[in-house]
C-alpha cells in the first residue's frame, strides 16, 4: 500500500500479463521473466505450438500460463485474445506487452515490394495499434492493481537505416503511438513504456523478409552484441516499473537517440553516406 501511495507500484510484479509474440525471442523472455516475478501469463503467438512451449516452460517454473493463438494483424483476433484472456484471468489483465513483430529489409524505397510493406506494417504497426485499441479501455478501468502497457519498437524507429524503410516506418509508428498513449494515460495510473533495442539475439531474421546480404550482416551483429533476449526483457520490465517511457537497453541505442535529437541533419547525412556505400 505504501509503495502505491508513493507512486512506486510495480506492474511487472505479480502481474496478470498478456504477451504477444511470446513463442520466441523477446516475447518468450518477457513471458518467462514475468512468471519469475510472480505473474500469470497469457502467451500469445501466431504459432500456437511455439506459444505453448513458452507456456510449458512457465508451468515448469511453478507459475500459471496458457497459450492462445493470435494474428495481431487481424483486429478480430486481438479482440478475441482480450476476451479469452479476461476469462482465463477471471478478470482484467494488469500488463499488456505488444511485442509481436517481424523483420524486413535489404531493398531501397522503390525497389522493395509493396507486399513487403503491407506485411511489415500489418504486423509491426497495426499489431500494437490493435493491442492498444482493445486493451487500453480495459486497463483504464477501475483497479487498485499496478497496470501498464509495453510496446516493443526498435532503435530503427529513430535510426532510419537505409534499405530498411518498411521496418523503420513500422517501428517509428510504434514509438509515436507509445508517446501519444503515454500522454493520454497520464494521471490514470496506467504506465506506458516503449522498448527500443538495437540488435538482440533472436530469430527475427529467420522469420522475416530480409535479403541474404542483410541477413548475414544482422546475424553477425547479433552475435557481437552482449545482450540476450532475457537481459533485454529484465531491463525493460525494471524500466517500466520505474515509470520510464523510453527504454533503450544498449549503449549504441542511447548514443544514436541522443545524436539524432541533437544533430538530426548531420545524422541523416551520415545515413546517406552509408546508403551510397551499401545500396546498389
């Protein structure tokens, strides 16, 4: 009670949590870490078998979990996820993590197929839009529990790396969505955090639409990074508990964010030089 009165409530502790894209990567890491923090978790993924594996891992830890299939690009799927989650919790969720996402890149604007744009935006941007649209009114309802929403974006939201337009745009949209949502929910007791990591060791390359050259580069950078999905999830949940809007777990993300804000034109010119080197 004292923590709540002093604004120190921690949504990640003992949460009734819904996590999309929980079948692997950061989503699975979020789900397992929430279970370790005493939570009950709805593990959602378009691949129900993968979601079930995560739920089984949580059950083995002695926590409660269930798996629900959901294609976040489909509004009706997300609405059904909310209904099924509330039935399973016997009440509203207290934490929603809009994590489901895909990778896309390797072609310049005008060369990348429009179908790749539609696919990427449908999952990476419309997924969180659907999640926020459906779950925000639920979280905003009367409650004494700590509540929150975490949207998973990327450093690509502000990095504007060449050859990744669809992915960049989708994640920039998630960043803006989160900033707007945080402003709208100010004073309601519902915390909002947007996660903007750089490279994390996940399978996003394998599940995405990425050129072979870009895939090789991404896999190399993932191997170099010292950040596992588990570490990123822990850092983000701690940041969310502290009420931080932005979570940039790696130093390179923090540096890129600072430079882009302080010297945006110089940053863009540098990105243009990279574009001329790497794109045909």
